[in-house]
C-alpha cells in the first residue's frame, strides 16, 4: 500500500499513520560509499608505489588490471545518470577528488541535496523503470565491484596469474637447484681425481729426488 513500508493489520478500527523519510540512513549509506572508495584507493596506492627505504616496488606495481580498478571507480563518479535534472552524478552530491586520488564529500552540500532533492537522489541511485529505463548509480557501482571481485573477475584472474608466475619461478628454482647439485657433484669428483693425481705427482717427485740423491752420492 505504501512503498517501502509493511503494514500488519490485527483488527478493525481507525488509525493515523505518519511516514517520514529516513534521511539519516540515506546519508550514512552515501558516506559509506565515500569510505569504501577511499579504502580501495588507499589499498591500491599503498601497494603500487616505490618504497625508497627498501628500494622495492609494491606488490601491485606490475598489475595494471588491479590498478585500473581505481581509475574505473573514479571515472564512475563523473558518469551521468539522467534519471532527473537535479542529481546527475556523484559530484552533485558533494563528492570531491583530491590530487592524490582520495575521495571526500562536502557534507553541507549533501545535507542540502537530501533536504531539497530527496526523490532525485533515490532515482539517481536506483534508476528508473519508465520508458526504456535508466540504470542507477547503485547498480553501476555494484556491477563494477562484482566484475572485480567475483570468480573469474579482475582480482581472481590476477591472483591466478600471480600463482602461475610463482609456480614457474618455483619450477625454475627447482631445475636450477638440480643443475647446481649435479655440477657440484661433478666438481667434487674432479677434485677427488685431482687430489689423487697430486698425491701421485708428489710420490713420483719423491722417488725422482731419491734417485738424484743416490746418483750424487756415487759421484762424490
């Protein structure tokens, strides 16, 4: 009977029902989007930069597909949703992007829009079903996150690729270890042979020295 409200009728009679918009909950959901975007961006940035202290690149430095998630989400912020003429993108709600890529929100702008254009905010996020229908920002964000996080998504595919690289590296290490072990074994055998040869040479040298000594004694 009333959209968004459930009525349980337990008897006959009359009553007065007042339904108000839960603007506080809407604001909480929107600010949660900001916090979530910042968490994702911060996690990517923290693992994408060059660490001057350790002189190493982050774990995501060579994973452009993961780093592309950040760019895609920031691009979505400016995507226009023509469900109404008042709220067409997240910037209209007070969203802001700083130079370092972090996201913030001007709560005074958000409060003003919630008070003056609540229905437009609703249509902006959930879209419309009239005519050809318009996909809302909520579905766009949800679809993008699903594409990134579900099985065979961007993160899962990148994880599989990393595991494959690790497996190849481990195989290479195993192969090289076997090669070095064989080389060490060969060198050990050669050393034993060389040691035996040197002992023979020392023995022969001693024998020759004895002959020369005996000859010198006869001559004298």
